[in-house]
């Protein structure tokens, strides 16, 4: 709908889908709108890309806990995620983006909602700080140790 809209897809191409996405881009005549960047391993490049994006979009049916969502939030980029990413609860709680289901209509509506709320997301620095505090490596390590101890029948108060 917007002639200035472009989609940049970063990350390695999965073997199971090899060729599918590039072929679809060509078949649909989107070569001037959709760009495949490949993997972005350099941290400076990665954070530059994330911070310059209008939105970070991650649609997934099953995902552990994607660090890219946290990284996007950390640089102030609002996110559009599906329920399968397991990040929905904190995205909703801190109002850092839009959470939707995995069907095309829901994702489309979420992108429109994110565009309409862009300025609101930019003012969420307090929420960004709260999320950053919640997901430190030290806190994550303590929670993992406690989980292992509980699983092994040890001290539950670790």
C-alpha cells in the first residue's frame, strides 16, 4: 500500500526452504521491495540494522525465547511478534509492540497497528529499561541454576 515500504530479511536461509523465498519475491514482482540480507553476524552491523528499522517482525509458530526480540527492544525498535515466539506477555505488559496470531490477516493487521502506534512506541524508554533489567545474563543464570536444582530435587530456593 505504501510505495516507500520495504522489507529487509536478515538471517541464514534454511535448507528446507532453499530457493522458496527468493523465487516468491521474483514471482510476485517484489524485487524492488523485498531484500534478502543473509546472516548478519557482526554486532555493530546487527545493532545498526535493528536500530534503523521502523519495526522488527518475528513470526513463528514455535520459538524458544528469541534474543533478537530483546535486542530490538533494547535499541528502541518496536516489535511485531506472533504468540509462538513466547515473547508476547512482556511485549504486551510493557507495550513494546504488537502481538498477533500467525495467520496472514492477523499479521497484516498487526503491522498496520504498529504503524499507527509508532510514536507511542518511541516514548517507551522506561519500559525498555524495565525489560533490560528483567533479562540480564546474571538473572537468567540464577533462574537456570534454580530450575536445574529443582529438576534434580535439590534446593528450591537457589
